[in-house]
């Protein structure tokens, strides 16, 4: 998006409040590729907001107040005119991308209708799923991820939300996924290990943060899940299971049927993660500078572990500080 590229390095001061009862604090606000980063004056990230999820809570008033939905507890005030103008342009561009499902329809329905006439019934559903996933914009993927997360809440409960633990999750994501940040969400029940949603969301079962003395095992599961969310496309996998009707509904309305979201959420929670080959794991652990063996001893003992142990190198950079790891282990205790 050209508008995002223009403002990607813009920073300004703001005032952030974690929830209605929390103390207001001075922060640094910066616009990224797909997120707004809110940091303390020492440049430690406090939280990340998805740009497609942001909204202005007091249009036309000053200082500008932003949030990520009526149910979100935190609020951000921005007085800097240049930053306010930049945010308004970015949010306008995001809304413009959301508000014109007709463009998606016009570009896709003509070619899709012609394709339907000549395609066989067995090949068509998978082809439509792949085609639809390929043309859905990032903003729509964010919306689908949020809708799917709402269905996950119904199955596994509301995500754990202790503020200190949330900040530790942000630091963990920054440590492991510099080139492709993920939003990490800890669930209080049902999910055993990890799963992922469209829009860059990785789900974490609470036992992964509560049952291990150090963060290496959790980091390993997250690296493995990051490989899974890269291929195949998580939206294409959702549409493939949801069927032809759901793919066509997304093409024509920009949304997925609630039944398709509910069924997919239940599958994500119930099914174990797909197994990965050592050839996939070795470079991913090396790129993240994480020791693979603690994860492999838990997830895949045996020949797979031995093959990666041989590739294991020197001592690694710390994944989280002791204080952040303790905070993360207590994220579900609010």
C-alpha cells in the first residue's frame, strides 16, 4: 500500500492507557508495515495494534483518540498534527480497501463465471479456494482472522490477557519473527500446542507457557508453527475445508459464513499440528537463533532429534529475560 510505505518511518509522542483503570503513560508511536507500535521512552514495545483493526474514537476532536474496537481495553491519544494526519490517511486507505467489495467482485466474478462453465465438479472447489485466497487483500485477511478468533473464544475461552504477559508476548514475537511479525495469543483451555489463523495470528495452548522452566520449548513450537503458516496459505486451507459456497460468499460479500468459521475453529483446536521434516526445521531454528533440542525432546524424540542435534551450533541469544518469562507464565492468572 503506497500510503503505508510513505509513513512507515514516522514516529511521534502519544499517551497510552492499557485499560480504564490503568495509569496514563507517555509513549512513542510509530507506523509499521501492517501495525502501529506503541513503545515506552526507552523504545521497549508495549503493544502492537493491527492497522486494519484501528479506528478513531472521537472524529474531529483533539487530541485524537484511537482504539482497536469497542471491546478493546486500551486507548491511545495523539496530539502531534503530522502523526494524526498520517494516521487518518492510513486508516482512510485501509477503509477504502475494506469498503469496496464490489471491486473484488467486479475483478473476480467475470473470470470466475467463465471458469465455472468449463470446469469439472471434482476440480472446481479446490481451484476456487486457491483462486479466492490468492486475490483476498491483507485487510480482508485481518478481518477473517479476527472473526475466526471470535469463534475460537467460543471453543477455548477468552485469550489470556494479563498486561505484563501481553507485553512479554510482544517481545517474544519480536525476538523470533523479525521479518514477519506474528500476533501471539495464549488460550486458557482446549488447545494442546499451537495453531495459526489468517492475518498472522498464532494460537498457543496455555500449557506451553506454564509447564516448562525456560522459554526454549515454547519458542520451538512457535518456530514450527511459523513454518506451517507459510505453506500452505492458511486462508486457502480454510476455504478448502469450508467448500465452494463459502469461497463464493467471500468473493461476493467480502465475508465468510459464520458456520464455516465455527467449523474451522473447532478443527483447529481439535487436530494436532502437521509434522515437519528436519530439512524444514534446521534452517528455521538457525535463522531465529534458537537451540532446537529442548523443543525436539518434547515434540519429536528419536531419529528426528538426532539429525537436528548434529546441526545444532554454539550457545544462543536469550529468548526472553527471566522477568518476561515469569510474566508470560502468569498471563492466564488475571
